[in-house]
């Protein structure tokens, strides 16, 4: 039976969909559909059983490297059993963890949830009401159970910002990590995937008016593009959410502690203010593999 050779474990809103699609375009790489089976994290998915999970890879050809990408795998504390379940099924999986500036990831996460009508408040209220916005950007906390269980050498840190400016270089790094026998090439014609700010917020009748193939065809035929654009603007978040000074101070305190722990493992001082410079201008890798996260 086929199981994944590697898994993109997160983080949510850090270009995991784009990376998944890029890998799926490479010869002898098989990526699951759906992109996020969430097998080890979600109880309902896990109940489907190992045979169901392995069936997701049935389309792979002999010699293909198989992967999946489930951001629920790094959503502590909401999915507590993920790492234990993974360890009982997979011996030594190669794990790819994509990180984005923690505050930028939080903002994108907020927009994503707002656009899905899950969060209704402004971002500053939401930070207090929805702890997952902060928790999913606490990268050291999310990585700790994986490091403790599978070892740090089986985890590849990838940074969204570096992926954006040096995509081919990062793809080759991933290729080496997963043991790919070939030459990966970044496909520049592939559109960005799962862009939250372009998502239309659901409304009464959304499935009929927006999701229906018939209504989509009629809309494009009968309603001018300019009018459609105006309507779309009303249903998308047009202005970037503004985090207050008080909340920004709080977030930096939380995330600087997390980034400091990661930085120690990479031999670099890392915080919210220097994050972008450090991850773009350095090839950050684990250096202190003997140290563990607290």
C-alpha cells in the first residue's frame, strides 16, 4: 500500500497551496486531491481509516514520490492527536513546514475567516476572541511535538518570503530534502492559489448565484464586467485590517518569544522586526540539532 513520502504540515495562509500545486506539476511527484485530506488531525477524517487514506495515493505511478498538504496538522491546540496518529502510521516522514511573518500570517488568516463569515468582528476584537489567530503563528509551539517525535532532521523549514523572491532555489532545496531524483523547475505560469483577499464573502443565496454553473454563465453574459466588479467589491475585504498599537505590542511580545526559540535552533537572532531581512537574505537551516524547544 502507498503512503506519503513527505507532508507539507503548514502553516495555514503561508503559500502551502501554491507549493502543493508547484510540486504536483513536477515529473514523478504525486500530490493528493484533495490538497488537504486532514487525515491525522480531523476525527471524522481519521475514522475513515488507513485504507481510505492510502487510497488517496492510488493514482501514483511506480517510482513517484507521494505527498499531501494538510495545514490542520500544525493547529495546536485544536487538533491534539495529530502527531500521535501520524507516528503510529508513518515511520519517518519528511515534513515541510512553511512559515510566514507571524503577524502577516495572522492578518491573512483573519481575512480568510472574515471572508468565510466565520469571524464577524474587526481584527483587534477578533485577536481576543479567536485564539487560533495567534496560536497558528506560534511556530515554535507548533513544531515542538514534531521535533520531539520525528527529530529535527526530518523537518524542513521553509519561509514564504524566501519562496517568493527565490522560488527555484527553494524548490531545489525541497527537492533535495525529499530525495527527489530529477530536476524540479518552478512553473511561473501557475497562478497563486487560495488568495484570501479575493474570496467573496457568502450571503443568502450564495450557492445559487455564485456557485451555480448556470448562473455564472448568465451573469457573464447579461451583466457588464464593470457592474460585476462593483458588486464583488462589496463582498470582499477592500482595506487591509489595521492592528492597534496595543494589540501590536502584545503580538510582538508573543511572537518574538517564539521566533527567538526558532532562531536559536538556526544560529540567528530572529524577531518580528528583523524577520523579513533575516529570512530573505539568509538560507536559514537548523544548526543546533541537539537543542530542543521548551
